[in-house]
C-alpha cells in the first residue's frame, strides 16, 4: 500500500507566537518551528500500516525553505521519501488554496491512502482532509482514533465527544487522525542518519500546473484585519490567615460560584 502522510511545519505552540506586522500572517522567520504535533501521530499511523501490510510512506509538505528541517525530522521517524512544495507565491495561502496545491501534488503521486493530522496548531481549521477528499473525489474519513486496514477496506473509529462512530470506506481514501490513535516513536540515531540520504522531491507551482495568481495572500478568501496580544494575567486575591482564613476562602469560592 502506498501511503502519503501530510506534514506541516508550524511555530511551537509551547512558545509565544506572533503575527507579522506587514500582512498579519503567522511570523515564522523568528519562531521556533516544529512539526505540527498532530502530524506526528499521522506519521506513526502511516508507519504502522506499512509495517502491517507493506508498501511505502511518502511525506508531503507545503512550505518555505525552512520546512526542510521538519521534512528531515519526519523522515528520521521512518518514511521512505518526501515531496516538498516550495514556491514564494504560496505565502499567505488560506486553507482553500492550500488544499488546491496539495490536491495537485497528490494527483502526481501514486497512492492508496493519505493520512493527516486532524488539525494544525496554527490554523486550527480541522478541514484539510475533507477539502482534499472533495477535490480528489475520494472518501474522507475524519477524526480517527483508530484505523484498521483490511485489503482495500479502511475502517475507523471516528472520535466524538460522547463516544465514537464506526466508518468504513474503500481505498483510495483520506484519513485524518487525533492524538488518541497511537504514541509516536522517537527517531533513532540510525533513523536520523538515514534521513539525510532519503530523497526529497521539490516541486514549484509551475511543476504542479497551479496558477500562482490563484494562491497566496492575494487570492485568500479571508484575512486577519487586526490582532492584539492577550492581556497580562491579573494578580490573584491573597488571603491572610488571621484566624478566619477558612471562612474567607469559602466566601471567595462562593462569590466565584465555584461552590
């Protein structure tokens, strides 16, 4: 089975993130950039499927030159190679344009299954898998907490707030996964060294047959107009024990409707 796993490089959600002053897009030049957390679970699931049924795993990334760092990190986990869509005109692309470019890239690859993270930590749209399935005319199985492959039949447990649904489809198909599906492996030293020699095929918009005017900030259907940093955390209320601290604490909790 030929599997493509979507990987996005994003600013580390554990650090302070900001927007560029000129166009209000995410500031990436000075940010600590990492693989989108949910995509690590997608990589792991792709590798587990390959180990179970055989085949290949290819990483697909859309991003600037810096995204190469995340591609190599992904390859160090075990995938066989990568495709990197890199073009200056892509800057500021919204989810619709991104799905257009990724669909064009996928159309040039041989695949049976595409696996992605359910959402990215910078965009949080949680719609890419569904958009790609619609553009490519294939089944889209979203929000999986479990994936089972039996020949050409895919079955997922689709995670819900109060349980799960069982959804089935035939390949080719696109599956998005949550972080409840597995535990990503750590790259070994051997894997890190091997990743340096794995092929990375770089594609431009022209290579994919995508008009540069149809992507990027100029073609985006939405834009950030303004943004403000969150206000500093207010100081808490300090209770000094003068023999009545217990009653003061209960009164405070009652006022806040905690008790």
